[in-house]
C-alpha cells in the first residue's frame, strides 16, 4: 500500500476530509463498486476540501432515467498523474468515480522546475 501522497505542509491546514482511492485499471468494468471498495486494499489516501457542494442532475439514456450526483474537491497532496479517470474515491462515506482531475500550478514554487506538479489538484467526482 502506498500512503505517501499527503503533503504534510499544506493539506492538514484546510483539508480535513480523508479520502482513499482505488485504481480502476486493477479491476474489470464488470466488478461492482462495493466489491472493489470493501474487498480490496486502497492504492493510497489523501486529504481534500470541498470546493463545490454536491449537485444532482437527471440523466436519460433511451427510456432509462437516472439521477447522478457530482461534487468538486480540491487537494494539495501529491496525487496528480497517480489518479486517473474512472478510478474510485471514497468521500463522505460514499464511493465516487473520478470524472476529471486537473492541476492548478503554484508558479511561486514551480518557477524553475519543468516537471513540478506542486499546486492544487481539482477532482470532479460522480456517484
């Protein structure tokens, strides 16, 4: 297990919610989410703060209609290029799927580095 993702200088000041994540590539798409989350060890953990509250929307695919929730969270932990789309994240006692992850670089600390991923990582999660 790799738990070395937490930024000890930044993440504990404002990000209090602890999340664990699982790589979806380790499992097939046919494996149910509860089996992945409760029977497999997580690939790592990180701390987040919520930037946008959960929003709900009604989606339809043909004759089937279903409700989907999305939430946007932010972290300063070192998870960029480790977490990818369709990976699973436990947030607020629920399992979410990563829709998108983006990096808002901190230019003050990455001015002289070409491959520095230091800054805020913004994750969009869908239930």
